[in-house]
DNA sequence: ACAACATTTAGATGATTAGCTAATTGTCTA
DNA sequence: TAGACAATTAGCTAATCATCTAAATGTTGT
């Protein structure tokens, strides 16, 4: 819960999530988009994974990262609600949480 | 923009915003709700103010803090959009950004 | 089994952060 | 103007964080 907000407080991690919105990507593919070392990227992946914002599976020697929309949605909606900012989920996305657009 | 996410990454600051959702409050009144020192609270206020999430005005010897919904809404909606999570603002709140409910 | 590749772990460093106490600034009101 | 009250600034500390290089782990193909 609180970890979600910590996770998205870093711009690199928000950008990782933005990339993952398009499609699942391997650690290496994601890393190509950022001017930081692989180990640093790996640490960012850990933070995202521990917050539940991404899930992984192995595919050969690669680790594929996939965004978990519902965790993000729950956190944002929960906070938005607690604070009286009436954000609503787009019903178009219901049951299609990884929709491209 | 990025400062908004840093600001709401801390639980105490999210709680401050939650309190402010009800009504504008003085620094002292807000501080009563938290088990930390006044100077620490003052530092939290600074972070929120610099992120544009709260506005202040003086009233006698007190400093009144008021939440700025639109900054929060813009950040959350912007991020939600960039990431393909289709959150929408509650149209009921349009032009009434500090509505209680 | 070995070499090449993908990723993570280990270990270190400098920067930022949340917290504290003490001191300062500003604003009444008696 | 002196005292009381509200809030912030100054200065410190311990913890967390983002980053790096080097080393380790795991996987595939020859």
C-alpha cells in the first residue's frame, strides 16, 4: 500500500511502468531505455516488484517484467477517495486491466 | 510534477492531506494529530507547499494550510493517463475542487 | 563442459530524508 | 513593552536511497 507510493515517487520507476504499459519487457530491454547501470535498474525492479506493481516470469535466460495495473489502480483510487478527490476508474478498462488504450 | 509524487510518498504527508480534505487547518491544529515534533511537521508542510499541494495564509499568529486539489488531480490524472490506467476525474467535482464529499 | 549472455547480489559511496532539541521570528494582548 | 503563544529556522543524527563496479548465479548453445 504505502510501498506503492514510495515506488512511484521515483521518476525512473514511473518511466519503467510507462514502458511496461505497452507490453511486457525483459530486464535488459527495459534497461536499454535508461542511462543507468544494469544493477541499478535491477534495484528499481525490486522496488516495483515488492510494491506489487510488476510481476515477473522467466523465459529462457531472460526475466520478463509485466505491469500489474490493479495494484496501481487500487492505490491511486484508494488515496484519491480518502482525500476527497473523486477519481473514478474507467469502466472501459474493467476486466481488461492491461489494455493498451 | 515530480515533487508531487515525492510529497505523497510519505505517509504522514498523505495523512496531512487527508485531514485538510475536511477543512483548512492551522499548523498547530494539524500537528496535534501526529506523534512528531512541531519542527518535523513544519518540514512536512514545506514539502507539501513546495509541491504545490497546499497553500497558506496567515491569520493572526497562525498559519492556515489549505489543500490544493487541482495540483493533486493533475499529477494523478497525468500519471494515470501516461501509464494507460484510465482514471477519470469525477465530473461532480468540476468547479468544486474542495468538496467534502 | 565451456563460453557467452542475462540478471542479480555484494559491497561501497555520496545524497537525501525524517526525526530531534534549541534558538529565532513574528504576532497578539495585558 | 514584556510575556505568551505559533511557527519556522538552525544544526545535528541515523536511516534510507540511487548509484556505481566487481563478482556470482543461472541459462543456452556448441
